[in-house]
C-alpha cells in the first residue's frame, strides 16, 4: 500500500491538468479496501475526499479480500496509464538492504499486483546478497537463484564504480602525510564509495582547520591518529574502542602494513631513510606517545618521558579534531 501511495502522490503532483473523476473514484474504491489511518497525508490536491478517507480509517485490519484489492490496484494504474502515459516505470533502489522478509514480500507482491506489460519495475540490487537473504528465509537447500530469476525478465550488470575520491579534499603542501594516509587506509580497508564519502567527510574539517601539518611532530602524529580513528568508526566500532583504550595491536598492524605510515615512522628516526632499523626506532617513539596518552590504565599524572614533544592533552586534542572542535 505504501508503494501505491507514493506512486499516486507523484502522479498527482506531476500532471498539469486535473485528475479525472474516474481516477478519483477508483482511488477512493481502493482506499476502501484497507483499514488504516494516515493522519492528514494528502495524495494530490485534486483527489476530492481522499484525505478524509485516510483520516477516517482505523490502522489495524484489512476488510476486503486479496482478489478484490488486486482488481482495484489494476484499475487505478490502468487509469493512470491510459490517461497520461504509455508506460509507467517504477525504480526501486537498494532492495537488498531491506529486511530480508520485507524484500521478498515486496518482490512477490509486485509480481502479484502489477502483472501488466505497461508497468515496468527497475530494481537496483546486489543480487548475490538478495539470494543469500532468500536462502536464509527458505533454507540453504532452496533454489534461491532460480526463485529470484522468476521475478526479473532482464538482468543488467553494472561495472564497479570507481570509489577513488582524489578531488574531494584540497590538501596543502604541508599535508602530504594525511593525504596519502587517507588514500592508503581507504585501499587497505577496501572502502566502498559510500564509506569513502563518510571517511573523507569526517576528516575534511581536520584538513581544512590547519590542525594537521607536516614538519611539526604533534600535528604530524595527528595526521596518523585522526584518520585511523575515523576509519575504525566506519569499519569496526569494537576495534575503535580498543584503539582509544590503548590496544597497540591495531597501531602495530597499520604501521607495519600501510607504506606511508611506515615512512612516517622512519622519519622520526635520526636519519630518516626507510630502513628496518629506522622504522623500529621511529615507531618506538610514536608508540611511546600512543601508550602514554591512550592507555586508560596509566595514571594521567605520570610524567611523560617520550622523545617526541607533545602536549599533555594530546589524546583530548586528537578527539576534538576528530569531532570537528579544532
């Protein structure tokens, strides 16, 4: 019913001319097949009495048979098509992201109620994911692929979209590290386009604020810690919590496997070239900062003996940058 209401609302707002009395009558008859309340929801200004029909109904129970509902649906859309268009095209996006039972019911009811060659449904889905959902509902031995194919007359496979967002942020000459750390973290965690947009948006204020710069030890470390916190927020909330509580295994993993983080660690060594020895020396200094400032088991009053100069509130400043407060 929600699908019918949306289509009818769009239809009512799209047409320049008044809707015919035949359409109004058929829509009113269809509404009579249901008992529900939509408050002051209004489909179109020219549907006389429809708003009152919505407001007067109870939300709980249907009162007509399924066959009668189906016939009324067909009459409504037959009127829409015959009076205004040759075909009606309905786009449904991300059906595979819905609750599995809902997605399956939606497909089944579309097939049941809209079996008209003049009505075309275009569904944007992850077919593999939807097949998996069907298997969970009907059992692993169920022919989910064959079942799903019954609903679609044609499959169009779209190429994987390029999720590289090189031009979304403007970096300065003093922000080499964060620019490349973000790119390499995105590749390492295989972010989708949607996740990349979230990732870049969450760090954008930090880039633009000037809180992150190369050639200043503390601001260079922000170049590493801020993107790490941001990406863990997207990919793994549990690991993010552990990172904020001083679990250095996450830091170990990333500095050893992300090339630009490896290079950063080497730059904190005395000579700066990318040797294993320099990495160990530089990373020890970075880890001193991390363990002192992020480890919740350490008394905050203990004197910091690390070799990289930082402020006492390094962690708090890092979190403020992540939250857009600096």
